[in-house]
C-alpha cells in the first residue's frame, strides 16, 4: 500500500477504539493533507478546534488524564512550534513530576510541509525532527519514512504507556 | 473579599482547619530554613479563610489544577499530610500531583489551563457530575491562554470552574503596573483578593545550604 493509504488504514484502526478522539484544525472539515487521512473515522470522534495550537496540545493532555487517547493533529511542523510549551513542559514531564501517577497518552501527528509541486516556503516546510528529539525525555518520536513504517507506528503508540510524536512528510503523500 | 458565583453549590464541610494549614506551611518553612529542602518552595499565608470557603464547593471527586503555590490546595483536596510533606522535602513543592486525589500542579505560568480544559471536556463527554477547578493567579488571568480557554469552556459549556487568586503580583512584578489596566474578572469566576504572608519564593530568610 502507499504512504497515504497506510495513514488512512492507521487512522481507521485508531478510530475503531472506544477511547480515541481526533483533534485539531481541519479534522471535521477539509483543509490540509492530513484531513484526507481522516475519512474513515466516525464523525463524532472528529473535534474541530479553533486555531489554538497550545491550548490544543494541553487540551489533549487533559483528555488523556480521564482515559481518552487523543490524536492531536498539526498539519505543519512550523505550526506545532506554538504548542511546544505544552509538549515539552507538560506532556513530557508529567510522569516524572507526578512520581508516575499521571501518565498522559497523547499521539501527536505532525507533518513536514510538502515542497512539491508547490513549495510552502520557510514558514510552512521546516523539519524540526532532530530539535524536538533533543527536547524530549519521556515522549517518543517516530519518523514515518516508508509506507511499511506507518501502521505499526500507530499501533505501537496506542499501546505504549506514554505519549508519542509521529512525524510524517507531506511530500511522501504523492511520492511513496 | 471573596466572590462566589451564584451557580455554585456547597458540596461538603471542609475538615482541614486554618490552624492545620498554617502549621503545615510553618513546618515547611522551618525545614527549608534548616537546609533540609534543596529546592524552591512557594508558601501560602493569610488566604486560609478564603480557600476553606471555596473548597466547600469542591467535590472530593472533582479535579483540581493549581500552580507553584499549591500546598493549601493539595491539603484541602484531600492530600495525605505526610505524603505531601515528603514530596516537598524531596523537592516537589512546585509540582504536587496525584491521580488518587485528581490533582495536578505546574510551575509554568498558564500551563495548567488548557489541561484543565481538556479534562473538563472529558468529564462532559462521560456525562460526569464532577467538574474541574482551575486555580490561577492574577497575572495568569491576564494571559492569552486563559482567555482562549475561558472562551472555549464557556462556549461549549464545559464543567470547569476558574478561580482567580489575586495578590496583584507575579514574583515581584505588580500586575496592574505591568499591564497598565487590569481586565475585569467575569461574574462566573470565583475571585478573591489577598496579600501573601510569605514572599514569592522561600521564606524571607537567607538560607545557607
């Protein structure tokens, strides 16, 4: 299967779980490439949010404290930079700060913006993967470079006791 | 001065006394000054009456979110006194948390607010009778993240109750001087004004570790 098809399959699998929710801008409505991978998910699991990147990340953390597994969607790495506070200072530190009593399980989907056929430019296509890796201690980061990486990464993220950032590349949607 | 919105109903009688709260912070003060606590401590004093009154409205199964000055909130939400003291001595004064007591605190300004919002969303989705209490200071109240979260909570009728604890200070910065004009606190937010009997950090005494 192709890269995008594997993403759709993964989201369908996650969407079948009782405790998952999918949050972000252009989740219930179209708007970016990731929106097109959410087509197989029940509509009541798609929570369209305003443009509130930091609140979105924290809101997902709060949902997870009550047992939900939120999939927090950022269509471009540059946009997720506005949510770094919640990722680095809360999701990533909560387990340590609470002596393991509070362990948020949030799956963050973030894409490196596509450069082909249209190049979004410096505010839409940067890849912060290595930088983010260095900021995180408890949260795992997984890179999706090949179609065969995709499904297992989401299954692993759903099953692990902790949060995961999954990085995908917009260019692969058409290339692989 | 304390403002309790009319929509709130008392849930319980608070059994923790003012004297017990003061005694707890006094013990922290003494252990800090003796060099036993090798981490920052943020102590409360002179807001005991207000918090005891507010916690009559907090159900034991509600979530409580607090910030760096959280010892009183934790005790009033059912924390075991000795466990809390042990956490503080171990260096966790700014981050007391528990899944047993449904309590999370953080030393990042405004950081708890979106998390509290998400927990409130979860409670609503579960049709729970419980709610989320989010205690913030006056400078945090002025931040953008509060206003985004407050607006979202109000628009979607999420079960979250904000409490503004106003000492007009962020560390040593007067909030009114820094902002020029203070925002008006909405009627549905619990509010009280106080002057903390301790400094922002530490006890006011020089400690040689």
